[in-house]
């Protein structure tokens, strides 16, 4: 009979942080969806897409909780892509990106919360534990 393997505490902590950020992101996304002036008949498909994306993220975070290496690497790639596509234009002073942040405060807040949680989780997941000194005899 196989025994269940206990998940690593850092994997559990990282997934808890990611789940908390996902909850904030979902709430802010729903609020933003109802605050925008979307054309008639488009809010239902937008809600469905929003739900699908957040569900896929929750599944990825569950795989991270289980200690799956592929999930950790996928999160690393997604965060790297987010940094390059979102943060880099802001830091380079792209006026169009800055205007987008000014116009969509909910979206900017959601992205900031998610990005901070992602970076903290990645540090927890990929930081090596400190080397223990061997006791002298």
C-alpha cells in the first residue's frame, strides 16, 4: 500500500499566497466587468472567459501545492511573460501603457496584486534552503 507524500511546506505556503491573490483578482475582475460599458450581449461571454481563466489558474496552483515541478516552471514562464509584456512598457515610459493604467485602475490594481503574489510565490518555490553546518564531533 502506497503512503501519501506530504507536500512541502513552502509549496503549500506559495499556493496559499497564489490562491489569495487569485481571489482578489477574481473579485476585482468581476467588479471591473460590471463597471465597464460593454456592448449589449457581451458581458455573459466575458464572464465565462473570466471564469475559465481563473479556474485554469486555480488548477495550476493546485498542481504547485502538490509539488509538481512542471507547474512551478509554467508559473515561472507565465510570470516572466507578464513582466516583459506589462511591466517593461511601464518602466520604459511608454505613454500608451501609462494611459492604459490611468484609465483602468481596477485592472492595474489586480495586476499589481497578482504580480506581487506571483513573485513572492516564486521566491518561496525556487529558493534553496540554507546549508546546515554539520555538527562537530
